[in-house]
């Protein structure tokens, strides 16, 4: 497929603004999913701002993959498979439960690349989130679009187990609950027939944001009271629901390790 990059470049610089309230109900939901006894009080834990500013496209405007149709805020990339590839989040001020939220999002860049699985398009989105008028979060979000087939990169060296390691099974109920909390309609997370036959995965795909939340939750449970000021993460290969996987931690470095011993996501934390 030949991709007309010139037709996508007008999206660079496009801005979208949304408003929300940091209501407590989603916080209770994700606390339950993470198996916490109680939801947080006072302020949002880091990354939990992802429970707000959810997509609200009308049902008639949903595409076949479950995402909103392309060509709105995000560019109409013609490649069929879309994934959240990673990002970098800076936590600048606390977000109080109940705060009035505003998010200003900008398409920062669109790039074409050639990967082992074929053509790739990377879309970089920059978010600024204000809580009661104060800039609280600055976030870069990297979205990758791929062609059909070739879902896994070549295997690398076996990942270490880490100083801390917890095993988890991402069963369909967990994935469904996270999809519901984030109003994520992407069918690869709950429709096994679609994920395998249409997008070529070996099972249901674990959400990248869910994996990132799990990793940072692991860090915070082993470092209670520490203020996280920055979290960066990168997806390395799809993580599937077909086998248990490990959440690993050594110092400020975190990663997930699949049943084949491969890193599926790597991350790092900065604290203040």
C-alpha cells in the first residue's frame, strides 16, 4: 500500500479541547479492578486521569474495529490496525477528586516508518490537563497504525525476572471491565473471533493503558507514600490473554514478561 503522507499532514497542529469532572465513581471501579480494598480519597493516583475525557462518538459513527471513524481529531490513516504504542506522562500538580478538568490535545506529529511487519504510521498527540485551572498533567501519547498480519516482532533475549515479580492472568473479564471503565470499544480486547481472524492476533489483546496502570500500581504498592513525578512507557510486543504474564520491578525500571520470556512493555518512573 502506498500511503499519501501529504494528505495526512494537515492534521498536524489540530487541536481538540474537552471538559470533565474528576468524579469518584470511575475511581471506585478501577480500584476494584486492581483489587484494592478502598478507592482513593483526596487526589487521583497517577495515570488514573485516563478514566476521564472518554470517547463519546455516536453509535452510527463507530467503525468496524470498534473505534470512532477516522478523520475527526485523529487523521484518517488508511492502515487497519491501531494500537497505543507508549507515551510519557509528567505529573505536575495533584488532581483532587471532584475537580473541574479541562484537556487540550494537539496532534504534534505524524511519521511514516518501515517495520519488520510492514508499513507503520506513528501519530503523536500532546495532552495538557488542567485541574481547577492549574496545569496538572503533561502527556505525550504515541499511537501506531499497522497493516494486516505480522503482529509480533522477532524474539529478543529472555527478560530478567526483576527484584519484584507478580504473576497475573489477563482473563476476558478483566479486559471487559477495563474496556467498560475507559469506554473502549476496540474489538481486539473482547471479540476473540475478530482479534484472531481480522487483525491476526493469537488471542485477545491486553490494553496498553491497562498494562501501564498495572505496572505503576506495582511500583506504588512497593513504594508507598512516594510521589511519582514522571512515568514513561513503551509497548514492545502485543500481550495476549492466552497465558499468565509477569509484572516486574527493579529500582525505577518496570516491565511485563510474557510466557515466552519476552518483554511486552517497558517503563520507567521518576519520583520527587
